[in-house]
């Protein structure tokens, strides 16, 4: 076996791949060969490291030096200096842009990682996801072996139940209870399914797990199959995730070749096969019954419940469905015991949760924290705070079906029940941060526009009710809001939540209800005063040129309707009757002379 004195880990997640990390790998291999180091240093393509804002990311071990925003030409310097001469290239080392004097060198020294506890993401950014031997080297498939050879099916289910693991796909239902229900269903055939149809705007948790550690999901599904008595599993993954699909298929093929899928796994009488099914991008297929209809080859539409999938799911047979992150926790629970997992988090929310942190935040990326972590810690400690010294305004959790948490609840404990209590939800783990420049009425409009577009149209409350709500919101942000619009929105929202067929429709009004609860004054300003407090809604803005104007005429040249008048070196003026409020003048002005209110 080859032994290497150093390893160069290059992020191969979607974010870094789009920034050219594949070219970095090729360049490293060329430069290592050029310097005669190709037998001493190994280059490894990994999954996502999490700190997407700093990509492309390269980590050199054994030092653990964290290089960020690496260009192909930087590779030559790293090889010649660090790998050949042992001198860390300081100007390429990650620097925390929120600190003036950042001397962080290794991953463990970076604030973004310090407060995290990685269970679902434990191997992401650590191993080559296309090499089953590396997964096995990190205790891969030991949990499956333990379950099959040392535990009964009932003991496996009991372990998951006692751990307190709740579904990470949005509903937060006890995973072990779902397994138990499916186990108790009598049938000649049962199925295990995985929901990897991640459709929330800004969410990429499941994609990153599949790209960085696909074998963890395969192992967990095999364990689940043994526990409930199923010999077949399906992973339903978005076709828009080509890297995840590719690595998942490679992992399935490798597991089958190693005898970890197929017949008589670990020499037992347990057989299990796993197949990939591609989704075509319908958001509603994240709902479990719509997902199953799509796997069966039908249109992705929800089915009335009961019967629940545990009784009648795929092809009319009992089916146990969890999402990617839920499965990623299972092998570690089996290996370490339920007490270990239950000791992390809070009384009602055990373990950790992965969040895709985005929006108005310095450190965008993927984070995994213990349940119960205060929102403030995620935003300011891990996330690095708001860019440009702007004020924090709110964070949207739970995707388009979630709610907005305002600054007054910045110290809230992030767990299932506390979020629901204030009108939001955990969801699958999207976390979009907003600052003082975000208009909360327009935010509600944006998310509702998404759900209207993604509605399958099967039930009237979702198909028509959300459309009527969107029309009201569009009028409000256009400056045409009327007295009584707020009451209409509230009545529609409550009726839709009570009567829609599936979780998509029932939760679609959440962004509106939560913004009405915490930012009602913004709705009233739009309707009564025809004013947007955040200065965001173009139809409610007026543009003015101040005495900072130098008469450069740059604004007159970009105005599409000739609304700006003035001669060279003289104060210019905007004709508000002609102005279409496009904002081109503000973008072009170099002196900050144009304001909006």
C-alpha cells in the first residue's frame, strides 16, 4: 500500500466545482509530477467543506492548512513552497474577513467550524466519495455489519426510537416510530425510500451529503431495509444534481461489488438492492406521497392520507421514507448507541441539524450544529455577521413553507418546537438571512410566488387560494394596496392551512402569516402611506439628486426615459413624473449624490 507524507484535499462539491476546482486537481497532479512529488503527495477530490463563500478550497495535511479562493496559478506556488520546501503560503491562507488580524491556519482554528458538531457531515470534505475503501477506513459499513450480525430487527428499531432522531426533511416526526409502524405492517413486499428531492430555494444540505458521503446513505438504507423487512430501496434524487447522481451511482456499484448490496449481505440471509430514480424538478415531489407517485411513473401529485405510506406506499405496499440527512445519522447511532446521540441537543430535539446558511451573511455555506444552538451564534459566530455593517432584520427558516424570525427572537433556541411556536419551522434546513434593506412584504411575495408556481393544482385551496394571496401581495408592493387587504390575507391563509390536501399547501401561507405577525407595520406603510420602509419596492420610491452632484452627466446618459436634466458641472434634477424608478442612475453615480425614499 502506498504511504504518502502529505495529502492535498480539494473540494469537489458543486460550488467549488463551478469555480474550477477540477482544474486545480489537474494542475496539482501536473505540478507534483514536475517536482517529483507525485509518489509522496496524494491529491484527493472530496465533497463540500462547508465554507462555500471561500471556495475553491484546498486543505493540505498533515498541517491542516486551509487555503481559500485558489486559482490554478496559485497551485504552482503551493507545490513549490509548501509541499516542496515546507513553507506555508501565508497570502493564500484563509483570512476571516470579519477580523482585521486573522492568523487562522487550520480548519480547527476557523470560527466557522469551531461551534459545529459534524455527524451527518462527518465525512464530507474528509474522504474521496468515489472510493469505498476510504469510507470503510472511517468505520464505513461497520454499523450495517453490527445490525445484521449482532442485533435483531426489533433491537435496531428500538435503538433508533430511543435515540430521539426526528425526521430532518421538515415534519420532525420520530424516525424510529415511522420505522416501527412500517415494521408492524403485514405484507409480502416492503420498500425503503429516500427523499433527495431538495427543492427549497437556497437549500443544498442533501445534495452535499450525497456528493461528499454517498455510502453513508446507502448503508443507512440497508439498515432500514433489514429493520422493517424490506429487500428493495429507491433513492429519489433531483436530476439537477448531476454530481450527486454520478457519485451515488458509483457508490451503489462499489457497494454491490463488495457484497454490501445484493444477496446474503455479510453472510446472512438478508438481501437488499438499491436503485436511483430521477426527479424532474417538481417542488411538490418533496411531499412523500407525490414522490412515491413519481417513482411509480405517474404524475407527482399528493394522495389523501390515510392510508399512510407505512401501510400503503410505493406500488400499494408498506413503505418507509426518510430524507438524506435523516439517513446520514443512522450508522452513527447504531455504532455509538442511542445514549450518545440522545445526549446531544435538547430534550425534545436530539442530535444535530444541518443548515444551508445564505443570504445577507458573511460566511455563506453549510453548517451542522447541535439542536438548541441559539440563532445568534449561527448568524454572528459561525456566519460571521451581516456584510457591510448592516443591521440584522430577520432569518427565513424552513424554505418557502417556513417563516421569518425577527431580530427580537435572535436568541431563540433552534429546535423543532420553538420554531413552530413563533410561526416558523425547521423544514429541511434552509436558513436565509436578511438585513435592513430587505422588504418583508416583498419577501412574503417572493416565497408565495414560488409556491404558486410549484403547486401541482390538485386541490382548490392551494391552486386558487395561494394565487389570490399572491395577487393581493403584488398589488401591495406595487403601491396599489387597499384597506382590508391585510384581513383578506389572514383569512385566506387560515383557510388554506386548514383545507389544503398536502403539506405544501398547508404550509404555503406561513411566510405571509409570520411577516404579518412580526412586520405588520411594513404592510400598513405600503398600504396606507404608499411607502416602503426598506426603500426596496421600486413602485413606492422617489429618486432625488442632492447637492453632492458634480454635474458629471453620467446619470443622464443611462436614464432610459430622459427624466434627468442638467448641464456639465451643474446640479442635475430628476423629473418625478417621467422617472420609472429603475435605479440605473444610482448605480452609475460615483459621488453618492442620488438618494431614494
